C-alpha cells in the first residue's frame, strides 16, 4: 500500500474516531420509543456524512431519540451525493462516505421506526453530478451543454431532462429504493431537481420528466410520500426551470418544504409572502426550510428560535438544515440551550 493511500486511510480513521467521540459526548440518551402529538411537519435534514457515521457507530437510535423527544416527526436522510450510500444496481456507491457492506439507509429506517420518526430518502444532488462521478464519465451524452459548449456549471455537470436514458435512470433508481425498503416513508427531491437557466429554458422538459418519474413511483408504491424542497417559487422557476407549483397542482407531490434560507427573522417574514406557500398549502402539507448556519455562516440560537416562531405563527411547519450544524458541537451553545428552543416551541 502506497504512502498516499496509508495517509488517506489514517485520515478516514481519524474522522470516524472523532465523530464517535463527539456523538457519544453529545447524545448519552436511552433507546426507547417516544411519540409526537404534533401532526404538522417538524423535520430536520441529516447529511450523508452524519447518517453514515452514526450508522457505523450504532448511535443513530440515540440521535433519533433526541429528535423524537424534541417533537420532531420527520428526518430527511441524505442518500445521494457523489453516489448513493446504500446498495444499488443503478447508481455507484459513494465509498468516501459509506463503507462497503453497510446500509446506512436501512439503519436509519430501523432507528426511525423505534423512535416513531418518518424517514425519507433525500436525493440531494438530483439532476446534478460531480464531473468525476462514474455515471458522468460513462455517459457524457447524458450531460447538458450551454450554447458555447460549457458543461461545468455551479461546480457540477447537469443531466439532460430530455434524454430518455436519464428518465429511465431516475425511474429505476427510485423504484429500486421504493421496492427494497418497504418501511421507507418517503422520497425527497430538492432545489437540484431542476436545471440552471444558463442551459436554456427547461421548464417543459422538467415537467415531463417529473410527470414520468413520479407517476411511476406512485404506481408501484402509492403509499410512498413524494416530498419536494424547492426554493421560493419565482426564483425556482426563473433560475432553475422548476415549475414546482404545477407539480403540486397535478398531485405529483405530496409534501412541500420551501427553503427560505435567510439570515434574519425579518427577511424570513418578508419572504413568506411570495414564496408560493399559500398556494401550495391548498393542495398539500407545507413547511418552511430554515437554515441554521454552518462553519462559515454564523446564526445564533436566538435567531433560529425567532425564525421558527415566525414560521409557526404563520401556520406552517418547519424543517431545519441541518442536524450536523445544530445538534453537535459545531454549533455554539450547550445542549440544554439548543433543546430549549424546541421544548419551548412545543
């Protein structure tokens, strides 16, 4: 084994060990089922990093117990980012984030059942891929190009919604997870289930792709919830050819969580008016996605609490992005201070 490979292995072992230590310090919780009395959407996104590592160290149930105890009822677990984190015959495995012979999605579903949480397979990358992804290299004819020949946009390449092989790929990918995980509550697509306008107007193409793929899912698993987490409607339509209100009206989507990622409570309040929430709420359950900050974007616990209050006072549910940057030491504040936000809200 070469020096570079050894160094890479050491780094992976270090990250896994560090995660184990942090999580054990963070979540010394018993494992037993809790229940939520709130039927409104109260969810949280968990990235493929958190989902995978927690499954390795068998602490998913503890993390989910914490969420359930705080009255959350949905967890959107990231399964599609540089490949999938579960066994698949259609998409390559992301071995940088998920170890061979493991199934973090299955582990999440089982832990969710024990804690009375609805688990969604969140396909974060949607229509985009990294340029070095296996499928992108194997199928260059699947990729879009701008009028001047560019394919690398927003640090990714993008799949052509007009290509019938792309439609077949997504249909197979989603039907596979629908059939192989009968206790999975839902599938979620987000703002990346769209195409940047630099490639031209792809509204009709995305409408047709969505109709085909989502209808196939419902034909196979009518009970499986199809969730969508887009940007506010005008931005999604004009910038990413994502006519998500049309999909809602056609009953292709069962749930909408609109990403209103704003730094201040006033900006969230202003954005709720024209985000498409009122229209969508006439057809499906609706929630607002709230950004909790990251290593570079600081957001205080008080600000997060205020934004949740504004959303709830507007009679919408909410979902937080993301678990890793709120419920771990990456976010400043004690565990008691963090949990108080949700205990007081409920």
